[in-house]
């Protein structure tokens, strides 16, 4: 192994990720500490940026916290932590008010003499309670949060920086209890690996949707945070609960384009090619059943009939309504030759949300001192076995706030950041072998889609597990023998997340929420988390 020169940096608080969780936390943390925020592409690129439906929050007199809590628990299929659900729901209105103060422009409507938020409805919600900015809520959030972050003198944002692995006292064989000392990061501009020491590292790295061939997630969603934490010795929980969104556009030119659940909230109906509403066979809520139920109904229909897709029919609302309420979706569809005012939209389910992740309290505390996890990368118990629509932006906001509030107390207990050893890397960058990376990446995504999708069996899971073992070995050899690239780093994380999903699914001997296994069709009496301790997968 050759040692290359490595620029060393240090940070008081180092945040990885520039979605809603990372940005909201950085903004508030900057009141008490200097923050270095790293992100692997341009700063707006995140799952947050693509959010359409909005933020679930009780703001109407016709709604109540108790109803929002009940809907969340019901969607979560018995696995939510009720105390966590209560806190998130009850904190919501204050966090949303802060967003408005920051300049987020939620869509409003006229009610008599006053303006009030125009509330959307989504699956599993018994009331209209989703605040939205047209159908580009995520873009609006990123715009407002990034602009505030960029104007803070206490926050430095660095783009094109890929976090690789945490440096811990255990890895360095230092005495005392294990804690985080910093992180290694690939700087895209120089292609050098930087060693950055930090008193506190905050993983706000989002999801692992790219484990699947078909997903609504953008390219950044490669499960880096879960993989980084697991390799640092942190157990990972509930990864079997991957949520499939029922209505992703079925079109070769736009395979990840979401058709928001809010369309169904406004009267859109899922139908087959003959226009028949088949979804009520399994649930009287039909197109507005929680996502696990609806995605399964669609999957079954497609398998039974051999149809490549189903359809979302919202023609009844007419062009004027669609252009006003869903301008981005309507214009994207028209650009692809589909006019939703005149024809049903072809849709299929696609991997959308990671309910499991790094076990964390609502203030981001993990089991590893010096490490916080915020947003989709964390598993707090809010979502249980199936997330209620539009609860994730809310969770990220609540977590970021609580983490920033408790930061001074936490930092007071952590010693000054020490310097950490420079990165050692392999000598070679073998361009010929890069094809292996692309091939393995595709293979993982295909096998996860085929064997670890909406409907599971033990046989399929075991097949996936044995393929993934070989792939993990190959990727590991690559990692240790060649100069790291962002593609290789992402592949390494994707492979590990896929293995954690499969392992978790194999350990759950029941069908609950998003984990439907034909070999275990019943519910176990007691709902339990699946926790994969470190060491089960070496990578
Ligand atoms: P993200 O927003 O995904 O941000 C993660 C950040 O980490 C990114 O900046 C990424 O580049 C960075 N990163 C990742 N790995 C690394 C690394 N190794 N090094 C450096 N940086 C890294 N939820 C709702 O509540 N309402 C909705 O309407 C809604 N609509 C959605 C629509 C779509 C299409 C999708 C995909 C999701 C939607 N969700 C919605 C889910 C929601 O958007 C996400 O759960 C939420 O935005 C996650 O925020 P986050 O900050 O945790 O992660
Ligand atoms: C959507 O707009 O359908 C996505 C909402 C969510 O994922 O919460």
C-alpha cells in the first residue's frame, strides 16, 4: 500500500448531506458551533429535492394530533414507537411555522377573508393535512434552506465530496470507549482522499433506493450512511422495510419520475387497462389505502394479468385543475406525450423509501458516541413497518431541530478533535476492470428487484443472499486493491445495504407492513425490530 499525501482538515461539527435533514440541522447548529457541511454532488441534489406531495402536519381546525398519530400508527402495522410518533406529530406545527418564517412558500388558498395553507390528502391519512408547494415541495425546501445556509458565516459547504468511512478510536486501537474521531472523504476535484477530524459527525445521507432497478430515488441514494455506520460498528435496524411507491411513471424516458400520491388524494384512481378499479378487492380505501397495501395490490394485478403497468386515471379533474394543482407533473407528462387530462397515466410501483436504518433517538443520538444520524438514514421508530405518506420530511425537520438544541450539551462532553491518520490507498487504478463495477452495480439492482421486491419468498431471498455474498467479496477485493473512485465507493455501499436488506428480510418470520413473505403469511404476536449487529457482513 502506498501512502499518498493527504490534506488534513478539522471540523467542530461535520455534517454529511445537504437534504432537508443536513441543511436544517446545519442552520440551527450554527447558532452554537462552526459547521462543515459536505455533500457528494451539487448541494441541491438529494431525495429532498424531488419531494412532490409535501409535509404532513396538523394545521387545520378539522384535524387533530390524535388523528395524525392514529393514522401513522395504523400505517406502521404495529411496529411504530408510539412515544416517537407523538413527539414528531406534536413538534410538527412549530417546525413548519419556522419554515414559513425562513421563506418557504407553501401553496395557499382563500378561505373567506383570509389565506390558509392548501392542504393535500394522501394514502392512509384520514384528513387533509399535507402542506405543499405546488407539486415541487422538495425544490422549494432546498431553495429556501440552501439560501439560508449559504448566507451563514458559521457554515462552510463543500460540494463533490464523498464520505467514505468513519475513523473511530476502536479502529485506531486507542484506549477507552469507542468514539468517532473523524471521517475519510474523497474530494472529487482533486481525486484525493482527505482525512477530516471532527468532534461530532452527523450522517444525513438519505436512502438506499438505488439498490433496486426501479426506484423513484435519484442517483445519490446509494445507502452510504447506513453502510458507513455499519462498518464503524453500529448495528442497523429494520432494513427489510423498503417502501415501494405505488405510482411511479411507466415510461422508458423517465423511469424514476414520481406521480405523486396527492393526485390520488384529489380523486385520481388506479385502474387496469380496461379502466376497472381493481384495488378495492383488497382494501375498501382503494387507491388511498396505505402504500404497502396498494403497491401489493398493483403488483399482484400485474403478475396475474401479465400487464406491464397499471394506470392512474385523473381525467375527471380536467385540464385547468391539473395545470394549477400539479403544474410540474402535468407539463412533464405532456412533454412525454401523455396528457393526464385526456388519458390515464401508465404507472408501476418502484422502490421509494427506506424505513429502517441507523437506530437513533429523535435528537439523532446513535449508539456510537460522536455520531448523529438524521433524516431518512436514521431509524427512530416513527415509521414502523410502513411509513405514512409525507411523514418523512416532517421527521427530518423534527430530528434536525432536536439534534441542534441538544448539540451544546453533547459537544461539552467531547474532547477537542485530534488529528487522524492519513488515508492509505492502493497503487493502481486499473481502467480495464472498471467494467466490473458497472456490471456488479447492474446485477445488484436487478437481483434485488427480482428476488427482494414487493412479494418475497424464502427461496428468492436465499438466492439473493448467495449471489450477494459473491458480489460483496468481489467488491471488497476491488476496494482494497485499487484506487477508490466515487463509483466504487457507491457500489461498495450499495452491495452492503442490499445484503442488510436481504438478511433482515430472512430474519423476519412474518408478513408485516412492507415485508410480505409468502412463506410466513401471518403476523407474529409481538412486533419486534430486526437488528443486524456489526460483523455479520464484512466489507
Ligand atoms: P436526502 O434529501 O436524500 O439528502 C441526502 C444528502 O446526502 C444528499 O445531499 C446526498 O448527496 C448526500 N450524500 C449521500 N451520501 C453521501 C456521501 N457518501 N458523502 C457526501 N454526501 C452524501 N417525503 C415526504 O415527506 N413528502 C413527500 O412529498 C415526498 N416525496 C418524495 C418524492 C420522491 C421522488 C422521493 C425520492 C422521496 C420523497 N419523499 C417524500 C421522501 C423524502 O423526500 C426523503 O425521505 C427526505 O427528503 C430525506 O431527506 P434527507 O435529508 O434525510 O436525505
Ligand atoms: C408523493 O408525493 O407521493 C410522495 C410522498 C411521500 O413519499 O411521502
